[in-house]
């Protein structure tokens, strides 16, 4: 699923070479079609976590940060971005209604969030993922009420 994104990140320099050939000698650059497919699958993964529950600070933070990275990649065509950098990008590019939960996601990453903030993050997880879905084309038609394909 994420092979295209992994290749893009390696080719952008996100690796530590211990020995041997460079990524350019081993892998081909992913096409935008491959990357957009992988981003769609990643969103399905987030949707499944929303459906499955129960949710905690870790899952809430991952949903906010990974959803932000997906939106960043769709806008810039650059998938070489850390989760936290995705959140920082979202603060500069998403509407203010999401800024509080993005900041809470950052605080959970630093283990500085209060219990009330974690509850706010968990509550915002499903609406945030739904907002991301409005920006990402669905890969296949889905029967109403059916689970995301990732779950099959």
C-alpha cells in the first residue's frame, strides 16, 4: 500500500545509508497515480480506525497528523513530510476550526496534553477524517454503510 510513498521518501533523502547502493540505484520514482492511490488507501486506514474505536490520544494524533500529511501531499505532490510537519503545515493551510485539535495533537506528541484535551482530540478524530475525505477522491464506489476496503 505505501510502497510508492516509501520510495518517494527515500528518493527525497529520508533514509540512513549504512552501506551499499543509494535509493536511486535501487528503486524507481513513483508516479503520481501510484502516490495518489497510496494516499487514498492511507485515508481508508484512518477511516477504519474511526469505525473500529475505541479511540485514544495516539489514534487521535495519528488521524490528525496523517490526515494533514495526506492533504499536504495532494496540494504539493510531496509525500516526504513527517507527521508533525504535516500538523504544522495544516496550521498554516487549514481553516481555523481545526487549529485547536492540531495544537492538541502536538501537545499529545510532547506528552503535555491534559485529559480534557485528549478527550477533545478523540472527539475531533471522526470529523477531521471526514473533512479529509471530502478532499480525497474515493478509489472505488462503496455501498452505503459498507466498511472501507482496507478492512476487507
